[in-house]
C-alpha cells in the first residue's frame, strides 16, 4: 500500500491483525500510526507493511476485548456502540471515518453519542454484541495462521484489559513516596510507561505494585482513592 493512499480512520491489517489508523506522519521512518482494535495497543509501521480493509455489514471482530458484529438496519440502543463508516458531520459535530461512538440517546432518525455528536442513521453501522449468525470474522487477515494459544488468549482478553485499565494512571495523578515522604505527579504517559515529576520512569505494573508509592489524588478532577 502506498503512503499517499493511507488515511486517518482506515481499517488495516498489520501483522495479520485488524488495526485502525489514527495518524499519518509522512516524514517519519514508520509513518503509519495505528492501534490494534482488539485491545487498543499502539503500533507504528511503514505503508507497505499494511493491507487496507473496508468494514461492512456482518463483519465480526474484537473491540476492546469483546466481540461485536456490524449490523446494517439494526435499531441502535442507548449504551450501545456504533461505527461511523459514512461520516457526514454537521458543522457542530466532531467525528470522522470509522469512529467508534457510544450511544447516549436515540432521537428520531439520529443518535446523540456520549461525545455529544449527532449522527444520522445512514452514517453508521450498529455494533451488535456477540458473533451474529452468518457473520464474517475479520479479526485476522488469515485465521489459518493463528494458533490455538492465540485464540485462547483472545478469549481471556477482556479480563486482561480490565486489569490493565484498573492500574492505568492518568496525567495529573499524584503519588506519595513512602520512602522519603515526597509527592510526585504523573506528567507524561508513553505506551506502558509513566514519567513522574521527580524524574522517575516506571511501568504501570511497577507503579501499581510498588510498596513505596501510594496514590493520593488527581489534580484535574480532585478525585481521591
């Protein structure tokens, strides 16, 4: 695939797995920035390493650990997800190709999402939970290359994601160092690492399991644990 054909929002296959492009950096060595749809892990690649895919009715895939089937003509429900595959936003709306949005309310022939976008029925496919009868599994480009251990890991993915998110810190989280009594705030997050204001750089797991770091509060929302 040529770089000039790559667009933000496209579904692509990389390393045999379904991803979504979230940015294109033409001057970078690996210019295509993506996240893997099944667990939201980030990757970057060269354009020639990816294969384009256009999602359609009855496609089934893993999204954030859970399986969904894309359905055309199915009535959306509050709390459910939609995939905006034909975006035509009004000037007050902010969404683009292949956005995953959660439905807040259904109003006539439109849905209002939790991001306060108003999306017309003709713009989206409903993401029905589960694997519908007659659906096509698009989680992998070539499923014959996927061994049983990977399939079993996929079944356990939702639990791993919940555990990961439970320990994932946010910018503005303040921790107390029990060794010296000082406070340090999370000032940067890069993949699975956090950087604290005092210069420490730790993985999520290291920070969560450390005996000498205790979460105090978040300076943005004032929330204590």
